[in-house]
């Protein structure tokens, strides 16, 4: 018991010392100068004094006079969220608001955030993204998150469309037939990934040939060949889905290369991951950016 008490006292004294040194003591002048310089650079580069006004402007642009965020019991949280998301993130990078909303929708589908998805479907309509483009962004998630999540998301989308008097079903966008989907899918896959498409089929492990067939026939044949969105946009959407899922770094790296192959830039991809970050958190964001940095560095060398 005495040993435990002595150990406890030692731990408390150690914590006190750490607290005094790191957290409790006054910052020395040299460190304060460094902090001041960092803060000044941040204020200059990111125009932090504009956060509130930009948030109000962007919220009005996306939602009109009806702000969908009702946090009467959590006003401080509401202020933090709105100023960060709509006052900073929406102004970071160069991708347009159409792309921002489409990748946000895909991220929300991935994480089954149905209330927020409803908000952003309305926002997308408000900034003149077509119902077809919205539907195609949701459909594009299917090979990566599965039919169940997309089915659930489509309930949300269709309810919003009905409330907004959007005619359903939307115009058909399929370009393949039952007879052509496999061949067309292989061709589409090869346009994005190159000759590895053929070798993946030819060298598939015994008993796993069906996976390659499904990849070409369903993922690339049934979805990537559709009209409504171009391949560059579909690849950015796929990137947002894989980043949002987490734990898919191998596939994420493949689609970083695919994005480069179809003409998207490193900056485009960083912008997309940044846009998704408020909904997926910093850990998945940092993992995704690490993948982007690794593959783009390899591509440059």
C-alpha cells in the first residue's frame, strides 16, 4: 500500500512538472515569437477575419434564407461548424461548387449521414446541379459501398426530389446493353488503368476469376460507362468515397493514379479530400493525403 501511495505521488509530481513546463508555465519569448509568426502567416494566407462573413454568404448561396442547421440547444457548436465548414473549407482550393457538392454527396452516402445528405441534395439543386448529375453521383458510389447504402441514400434523394417537384424517374443514362456491358466495361477500365486491366483478367487466381469479371462488368460496365457525368468527375467521386471509407489505402492509391491518368491533378485531389474532411475527420483525411502524396511523387520521378 505504501509502495502504491509513493508511486501515485511520484506520478502526480511528474504530471505537475509536465503541466508546469508545457501547459502551465508562461511561454518563453522565443517560442512566443514563433507562435506570433505562425499566427500572422495563417491570418494573412487564410483571411481568418473573413470567416463569419464568408460563412453567411456561402450558407445563403447554398440554402437561401432557410438555414437547415437547427442547433438552438448548441449555439456554440453551430458557430464552430458553420464558420469552419462554410467560412473556410468551401473557400479552400480551386474546385468549383458543383464538384464540391457532388463529392460531398458521395462522402455522405458512404457514411450514411442521411440528415446531412438531405441538406446537400437541396443545396445541389439550389446551385443548379441537375437531378441527373445528383443521381449519377449517388449511383457511382455503388461499387465501393454496396447496394444497401446506396438504396438508403436514394430514398433520401427521391424524397427531396418529390418535395422539389423533380420528375421521377430521371432520364436514362445507361450506354451498355446486357450483351455489351462486359466488353464495354473492360474497354472503359483499360482506358483508366491501362494494360493492367487485361493482365488482371488473364492472371486471375483460380477460383477468383469472377471478381475480375464483376469489376469489369459491374463497376466499369454498368457504372463508369454511364452518361450524366464525365470520367474525370467520376474518378474524383470515387476518390472521395475511398477516402471516406478509410482502410482502403491500397485501392485509394490505385485511384490516385487513375485520377492522374484521366487528367485530374494533385491539387484537384487535395481539394476533394479537403472538402470531405469535415465529414470524415482528420485521421482519414491525413491517410488519404498521404496516399496522394506518395503516388503523385512517384509519378513525378
